[in-house]
């Protein structure tokens, strides 16, 4: 499992109304929701024959505390207990201690600078594993770390997951620098990290980009189904297009299409 460390392996929507979320993302991204067998009420996002993520109702405590619906990214590690201990030692919060999901794996939910929340995950044999390489339509194609403190956030994530920087940082002028990152030995970056703009109302977070065939068309579907388009569609370096959105319950996500 040495190549599992630092890779994004799962994404999960925590929301107030799962039925509304199923309808929204089925129309926007094209996923098919499917109940996960077991005692807990959990839904899989199916992309063709494979599962790419999940959906669950937000637990009562964070919902009562006013935590908005949000996406949670799961990052691979060979030993989630060790990673959790290292995170705690580095000053990170442990929101959910290492917990087993029978036949699936073991996970913890951690908190970094500025409220950044992410999950560490060690799979059981046969558990979820997202292959490295270009994302298919309907999969997550980019993971953007919107950081309250870039240096502290990078130090934490690099220490826990071994990420390295890919190429030189891009100067975005008044918005600061944008640094692409990924796993060692793999040239293709997984995402980027940059400082959260002062006017952004959301706390630090990992913004997920889902690949669609046409972001302009998908953006219209977002609006037609009660979501909001915050930015775009716009072209990004390399010729791809993106759009930043909120779903109909307020969860932030982005869409991406590639002409390659």
C-alpha cells in the first residue's frame, strides 16, 4: 500500500435532505444513487458500474451547531491510527477518532488550520481505491485546498500524506500564489493550494471538481434545480473550463470539463 498514501480515494456529501441531494446531483453530474447494504442509511454515488463517492444525512450535533452541508474528501494512508496520532501531535483537531467500517476500511475525520476538515482512510482488502490518472466523466478531477494559512496547511498535509509540489507556483496577482501538488513519483498533479480570499464566506476547505461533458450546460442545470453559480464558466490555463457552484442546500462544489 505504499502508493496509497496521499491519494484521494473517496468523497462524501453530508447534507440535510438526502432525497433532494440525490435528485440534484443525478441531474447535474449524472450519478445514480444506490443504497449501501448495512444498518446505516448511506447512499453510494454510482458512476456507471463503479462507486465514486457517498451521501449521508448530516449527524445531528453538527447540524444543530449550524454546520452547513458540505463535501468531505477522504485521503489514503497505510495506517489511519498512526496518521491520526501524527495529526494530533501537529496540533490538528480529531473530530472523529479512528473508526472501522466493516469490510470497507478504517477512517478518522481531522481538522486543520482555519477549520479545514478532511478524512484519513485505510482500506480493508477490496475497499475503495481510486486509480491514478485522468478522471473519467462523472469522477472527481481536481482537489483544491482553499487554505486559511497556506504555509501551516501545507506543512500539515505534507507531513501526514507526503504530498509534494508540482512545478512553480502561479502568480495570481492580488489573489496571491497558486501551487499545484500531488503524490511523489507521479507527474500529474491532483490539485492546487492557495490562500482563501478575504471575501469568501466559507471556512478553509477542500473544493471538489467533478468532471462533466460541458460546464456551461451543466451550470444551467445547476440553476434550473435550485443551485447557484458563483463564478464562471471560465477558461483556466491549459484550455479547460470550470464553474464554481453551490447546490440547492448550500454545499460548495465545482464542475470541470476538458477538451483533451
